[in-house]
């Protein structure tokens, strides 16, 4: 075999060797297009929103005990201050405002106070406020109104705060009233029935 034949034979072998010669379609690199990546991001975003909404009631429910504890502590501070007045003088809560109550919420993580306004964390609503009225029961009662309470917290918060409250209403329905002769004992079933779905509940607790 002459030198020219040997070179031709080697060239043919080189072209036929695996890894040396590739078909045109084998040169294409894998990967996602921009459109495919955007689609994946959209799907992830949707799943994240759905997952967060599903877990929100669980998160809210987990805040109820701390909210009730902080509320009771603040109320007891106000009642103690009122009872420290002149002996024999009737308690008068008419000067207790929302701003006064917010000052009693020391180191609470369950409430946010901004410019004297109080919001609670038991809601997915836009204005979950807590307001105070010290003029009820002829100035002898201190009423706290929780607005936009989520149904995941409605019955539990009602059950926890009713032990200290003398008057409790759920969306306008009285579920406890010990301020009258024919006292109405707390009825958990009535409270549960009147708690509505979503962050739609208004709870009023009156303390003495």
C-alpha cells in the first residue's frame, strides 16, 4: 500500500470514528427558551399564592391565644388603674380611648399601633382594627371592638375572651350577657353559628 492510499484510509477511519463526526442535529445544545422559563415562573407564582392562601387560616389560628393573652393583660392594667382611684368612687372608663388602650399593649406582637390606631393580626382584610369605647354601661364598661376577624380565629377568640368579659356579641348577636338580671350564659354553639366565612366578623367584648 502506497503512502497516498494509507493517508486516504486513515482519513476515512477518522471520519467514521465515534465522537469525531456528528450529524447536524447532534450539534444542537439543550436548554429552555425564554418563553418556557417565563411559563415555569408563572406556574410557580400561582402555586405559591394558592399554597399561602391555604395555610393562612392555620397561621391566623395560631395567633389567637397570644392575642387573647395580650388583650386580657391590657384590660387588666386599665381596670387596675381605674380601681386605684379614690375609695368609694364609681369606676368611670369614659376617658379610656383607643390611644390609652394602645399604650397598655406593651411589647405585643399581635397588635400594631400606628398614630394611635390599633390593628390586629387575625385577619386577611384591609382594615382589621381594634377600637375602644369606655362610655358603655353608663361609663362603667370598657368595650373592645375587633373588626374583620377571620373565621379561623372567630370562635376561639370569642371563647377565650368571654371568660373575663361581661358582654359579648358576634356580628351583632349576643352570646353572653352577665350585666342583666336574667343573665345570658356564654353559648359557644351560638357563637360558632354566627361566625361567618372569611375576614368578615365583628366581635365586641365588654369588660368591667
